């Protein structure tokens, strides 16, 4: 059944632009009247008469007021106003007569509509369920279950299986109640279970009839039909202001063969148990009595495999596999997952486009898909769908970044970026052993530093903009260099690391420099004196320093350690990532720590307590870089999935996904004023993104 679920996942990805276009706010309301049933039309007619009656009374009141005023000549004014009143009443009567004729015409149409009406509920019951004071309009979800499944059993003729509607209803209801409840403040859905009239034929005319009557109600129909040996799974959908409905068949499943496959699987499991019992000395005849239909199915399976080995096409044979409730349960569970996946996907897309609510399905996917694919095979499916959701979200949320430009194409992979305090100068390090200094106002290369003997891993500019520190993969003498930024003069070469220097950071007060390999060394920036060494058990990939002197280090053991910078005291170890920590960033006020990892997640921590606040899971590749804006409100992340994601730091809401790079995004840096940020990539480009 995995191939059918993969087909379903591919389909829901393709549905994204359709949902995006169809779900929009409707500024029209008059179309509802044309499709109301008889009792509702009568109500509308009474409302119209009542409204016009009030208008007439108002007009009469308008007559009486000036009549009472002595400034008017009674006879002249009275005659003129009476003529106007008669003309108004005549026009009103004409409108009422016209409305009555139109109502009669619609009622004649309505009787014809009822012939194809597929629901047990009257249209008025559905329309009235949508309260006018509701600020978030729920998506209505209908289940059109298949007819009874007929299975040819060789020992007892033909058997009808009629429990599928109940199973589907229970499974979908449980999923929606837990995640998309009618009472949800963000993503409500109204599941109208049992509303479908299963006796009627499930064809597109029923969908067309529903759309004609309920086009004002955002609706999703999850349908399936039995046609011979196949089960067709289809959906129909429409949203606000949609001129037509969307209807498509997702897949056609050979359900009998699916049940036979489940029976074969049971037979193989039984064979293992049988062989184990035989090995224990149990009697084969007694064992077979316990095996029940597994014995017959195993014999059939072995015969089928023998025929296949002889080149016989067994698909043309009607093999006597015996089906039981376990096989049916597998089919039911598969169909439940399909229905829940589509319902969650469409509900997410609808509420995203209509109410700007972030999708929930990404959080539910791992458990939902694992039931069918298993733990090891679900990641590719999730990645595909998550990317589609992210793309949809990017299209329908306000853009944080408005434009971007490419500064230059470097000669090697860009490993690190740093911006000067005035936001006018950019420094980039590269794996071609060079450091380049750029003018952001002109885009010109100002100077190139070439003192390193190997690729440069990291660069950082001091808070006063005077100094530049760099770390490298130099071999054999691992070192850190300190330069004068404006002149390019080398001030210090700091020795002591025995392994490659992966990252460097300067304290916010501009006095201390931290460099990390498998250990962290603290230096006095201006003198080059080494103050202390912080011991790690494995490679340190990232460091950041808070305003109050807390150093956070992320390492390849998946842990983050918090140190007192001046004393070297280890304050706390943060455990939460399942992969290497590749990047850390601290908010300007020193309260929040963000970390990116090879487990594809970003974690947000309370720096003072070490408490994990959020986990952001929208990247499909390892997170190589994170940065926080100067006002502490925005987090950006760069990943091996080639994207940059922009998040609201306080809520974890994904604001935008940027796809300008063609390879891994290795480094990000915010401008001091928050008006732009820069990104460096393995595609050898540096891009400037304008907010």
C-alpha cells in the first residue's frame, strides 16, 4: 500500500497552487439567495417585504414631518407628496411581484436539484449552521464512503463487508477532533459525518449540485467508490469566491489485490511461527489446526511462487486467498490515513490563505506517515510535503524580505560573513584561503587578506569596527589571526590550537576573543595574550557571547555548553538536539539563545535557565547558520536545503522562505539597523537581502 500513499503525497503537493488560488475572501453575498431551498426562499421573501414595508413607513414619516411645518402650503405640498407616494408604492409592488416570479422559477428548479442532492441534511440545515458572528469560518468536511465491499470467498460464496463507513468515520473524527476541532480558535473544521446519502450514485453530478447550493460554504468532500475490483479515492473542494469546484481522482486502488497482499503477509508470519513450533517438537497436524486460514493461504502462496518461478503470469489467476478481519483492518487503516492526510492538508491550506494561520500538518506528519511507511522510510515523503507547505505559506504570508541582490561571485565556497558596526563594510571568508573586504554601498572589493595557509573557516569584526579576527584550517600550525580591518595589517597570530579552528567570536565589550577547535581558547583581543582554555570532549562548531559575559558553545556531541567567559566556569549543559550543533546565536539583550543542528531543527532556549522554549522543524536539511536581528524580534536560518527561513522569534512562526541560493547556505549576518542581512553559500555567492 506504500505506493498508493506515495501517489497521494505527490498529489497533495500538486494541489498547493490550486488551493492557493481558490481560497480567497469573497466580497459577494447576493449569490446565496439564488440557491436557497423552498423554506429559505420564503423566509427571504418575507424579509424583502418587511424591508420594503419599513422603507414605505419611512417614506410616509417623511411626508408627515414637512406637512406639520407651517412654512409649506398645505394643498400644494399634500398633492405633490401624495403623487410621489403613489409612484413609490407602485414601484415597490412591481419589485415584489418580480421577486415572487423569480422565486417561483427558482422553486421549480429546486425540485429538480433535489433529484441529485446527495446529502441527508437539507441545504438550509447546513447553511444555518454557519453563525454570522463567527470570525473564523470552519471548513465543512463531508465523507462520501464507498458502497459495501464484496469479497468472493471460496468456502462460503460472496460476502459483503459493510463496516467500512463506520471505520472511516471513527478514524477521521478522531483525527479532526484532536487537531482541527470545530471549537478550535485557529483551524476549525465541521465534520458532517453520516450526512452523505450512501444509496445515491457517487458521481460528479452530486458534487455539482452541492456546489450550486453550498458555494458560499468552504467545503471538502472526501469520496470513494467501489467499481468492480477497484476502489476510487477522489476529492472535491471549493472555497470563498471560487467560480467552480475542484474535483479529481487521487488514485484507483485494486482493493482485492491489496487484501490478498495482507493475507500473504499473514501467511508468511504464520510460517515463521509454524517452523518454530515444529523445531520444538510439536505435531504438524495440531499446529495446522491452530493456523486456520493461514494454512490455506500459505499453501496458495507457495503454489503461486512456484508458478511464478516457471514464468506463469499469476495476475490472470483468481487465487483462493482467504480474507479475515486483520486484512480488512489494514485496508481500513490505510484509507483512514489517506483521508486524514488530505483533510489536514486542505484545512491547513484553507486557513492559511483565508485566516493567515500557520499550517499544523508538519507537526503531525511524522506520526501519521510512520504508521504506513515505518520510521526509516517516511522522511522523504515528509520532506516533499513540508517543502510544498512551506512554498504555499511563503506565497500567502506578508513578505519580510522585499528584494535581494548578489554582491559577487567568490572563487570558493563562502564559509563565513561579518558586517561592520556601521553596516557599510562586509567581510567574507572563503575556503580558497582568502578573506575579502567589500564596500556595501558600491559593491566593490576593497582589499583581500591572504595570510592563511588553508581555508578560512570563520571571521568576526570587533564592536568598534577596528579589528578583524579569523580562524582557519591551517596545517600543521593551527592558528587564529587578528588584523587591522581598515589597513589589512596583521596584528597577531595566535598559536595553541592543535586541531582546525572552526569558529571565532568577540565579546560585546570588544575586549575578549574566543576561538574554538576541539577546545575553546580565550584571548585578550588587543594584546594576544591567552587567558584560559575551556575543555570540550569533541569538535566545537559554533560559539556566541552574550552582553553579560556568557559564552555558548555548540559541539559535534549534539550538546550546547554555557560558560562564564572570564572565569572559564561551566555553568550548564543543554541537551535537546539529536545531531551536531552547527550554529548558535544570542539575542542582543542576552535573554534568548538559538541553535541550529544537523538534525534539521532550530531550538530556542532561555539563556538564564537553559529551558528549551521551542523547536522549529521546517528545514529539510541541516541548519548551518542562525542569526538574530538587532531588535531581537526576527530569527533567520540558513540550511543545507539551500533555503533561508525567516521566523518570528517570540512565537516560532515561519514568516518567509527564501530560495535564492543553489547550494548550502553557510553563513548569515544581520545589519545593525535591521534593514538588511547577508548570506554566504557553497554556490560561491554572497547575497544581500533587503527588508
